[in-house]
C-alpha cells in the first residue's frame, strides 16, 4: 500500500513551561484534532516537569513529534534558557522526528523581515544544541549518532502550517504492530497510544503477570480526543478501552500478530550519554542502585550495572568520572518483557535515582549494543504455522452427508477425524493421522493414484467462507479496508484471530514463510523440510538446511467428486 494512499494519524506532544500558554493556544485552534483528507493531527498535552524525572521520561518516551513553546524574554537576551536547552537535548536523544517551535512574540511592531531574522537565529541556536557546538572546546560531543529532528519556527502558526509540516514517514511493511499502555484509569480500563501498525476493537491480547503470559480481550474503543467510538486504531491514535479484568495491568505490550520477541533476563550492553547535566560538571562513578529503564513509557528495573568506561573509537577505556562523553554499561533487566526489534533499536532511557552517592537524580539515554539478543530469542519462541481453509457451507451431495454430518472436510477414508495430511507429490487434503499410513503402504494417493513416498501434515483451521476473504488480506490491505469503511463490523474479522489463539497456541502464524500473504502451497527439500508459501512467492532454497526446494504444490481441499463443493 502506497503511503500516499494511507490516512496518517500523528499525535503531537505539546511542551511548555507555561501551562497558560498552551491553554490559550488550544483556545485559538478551538480543537485538539486537526484534519484534512490526508492526515489527522492529535494535539496531546500533559504538563512536563523536568524536576520530576520519572514522569518526564515516561511521557517523552511515548512520542515522536512535538510542539515546543518558547518564552519571549530569553530571545531578547539572545540566550537559550535551561529548561528549553535540556528539553531540546532530551527530544533529540528520544529520537523525535519533527519539532515545531512556537515563539510567542509580544512585540507586534516587528516587521516580517525582523521576524524571519529571529526565526533564522532560533533555528541556528537549536541546531547548535543538537550538534553540541557549545562543547567543542571540551570535546564533549555526541558520539552516539543521534539524528537531528527536523525543526520549523513560527510565532503565529495556522492549522495548515501544522498539517503541512508534520509527516509520518513510517512504512507498514516493516511495522512491528505493537501497542503500549502508558496510563491506567481504572481497574478494568486503559488508555493507550498505538506506536506502530494498528489494533482492532475486540481482539484478544496478551499481558504479562508474574513472568507468564495471560490473555484478555479488549473492547469498547473510544478515541481519546473526540470521545467517539471506533472499530480500529492505527499508529498515532490514542484510545481508551476496557478489558474484562478486575485488576490493573502494568507493562502491557500487545499487537495484532502477537509474535513478540521475549527479552530474557540476560546481560546486555549499551552506550549512554547524560543529557540532563550536559556541560555542567562531572559525576563520580555510579554505584549499584535501583535504576529504572523506559521503553515507550513502560517502566522496568535495571540490576547488576557495571561501568565499562569512556567510549573512544568504539572501545571502552577505564575512567573514574562520567561526563557527557559516551560511556558503556552492562546490565540485566529484572523482569521479562515482550519487545520487538523496533523498540530495542530505539533509545534505552535510564533513570538513576538519588542515593547516598548521588545528590540528584540523573537521566541517561543510550543504545542497546548486543542486538544478537534478538536472534537468540527468536529461535526460542516456537511459532505454529496455521493453514486457513474456508469452511464449505454449500449443501453436500448425498454420499458426503450422514445424520446431518458433513464429511467433505474430514478424512475421506475413515470420515471421523479432521483431514490434515496430504501426499507430498499431489497435495490432496484427504487424510488423517492414522489413514495416511494406508497411502504410505500403497506408496500413492488413494484419490489420484499419483506415486508418493511421503506425506505432509498441516495445522488446519476452518473459517467461514465470508471470513476467508478478510483473512486472505495482507496487513496493509486490512488497515486500508477499515480506514475506508469505518462502518464495517469488526467482530467477524477478530473472530478468526481469537479462535486460532484459543484453539492452537499464542504463538501462531498464518503467513507465507516469505511474505505477509496467506499460506496456500508448500515446497519440500530433499531432507523433507517443509516451506509454506503463498500463490506468488518462489523460493529456491530451504530455509532450514539451504538445500534446493522441489516444485511448489498447492494444498487441494475441494474435489470434483463433491459436485456442490
């Protein structure tokens, strides 16, 4: 799906040291939701106090776009005050994509040329902060390659200014499809922001409790800004919803696929920099403390920290003090999390609380270095492949029905068990576990007589015919479908995911091994390893042993001798 064809939803965090300034701004716009045909911009505001590090980190880590209000006085002095300096550094370290700076100019006598001059100076000052130009002499520059956000400055922006500036460049093709709760309002209610992908009203989701995964169904979606009910939420939406639990849920990460990566309690390594006290002295070696880490507003504990030392040329050197120069730290997470590569690629944020060795709380931002943790974990999570077959709803012929029981999708030999085996060379889905042995003794399919020395088994899930069309959609097509048809009923679509989740396992996949289309065919290598594919994909090598694959064979589940099938 082309990004231009997708209606974007972008949630922008409003940041100001003066709450009254934000309230006046919202009154002028007369809305917290800006819209045109291509995008919706949600304007989200919560007071951010840099003296409350814990709340500050949870709020900032959730967003990628910001509107920053600057005070009038500081620019008459041609200096950036401490609040905005620290805030800009944090926004950079949190990898914000775009920042719209609003300078509230009280001098109405300034000409357009003077204002443009002022905007140019503000942009230069902000970029100098992003590039650490103030610290060139001290050689305390950012060596962690944090990108500079795109900025724009204006004193009296219009709605069109925001709609033209803010742009979501995300691609659904590499979406991780996650959702993170950042606030619970009641025992059975939640407020959440969709970080990437989309989530559907009524889907079964997972949450973590005492180290184990539990399932719960979420429902009653309400848009946080308009308070209107909706069937689905996509990236940028903030939603209020309910779940059938009489308790609070903390640290919930959920997604449509539910194929998350488990971050085990194992030692990790990261490079860090301290944006809170940039250029304001040094910090003695960190002792062990109850530090906290934040992933998209989800808090977890850090334990067994160790300082490696200063980072120079990608190696660590011993040091007795830590300044704004990058340093290395090894650590363990004190509980398990279900995380995606996209989260781990984003900055890890640490909060070092006050203790006997520190006089103040400190914030560190950095990157997890040992990305091989993903491969280790991915191999540990075993996902079952599920082949979706439409349930036949037409009237069967007389020889395929007995006492109201339809035999067409049962084993064609015993007519008792579900058919889930095919002879390798023909793909006829007609046999159960026991009756497949008859084929092997005959060394051929009993239906077509084609020689075959092996059989292939599949996890078969029958879906109603009208639901199969929905299930055959790719994720890109699904969100486009519901975005263009908001009145469509969501329940039939969710029924498939929830049924598979209940009948099979929480680790299921219904997709081709090579893309996000649905499984319809298979290929086998000489070692009898199975590769499940869609109609379009062609793979030459086995993904298990790299042996050459044989020709693809379609899974055949309807037959000419079933005249009404």
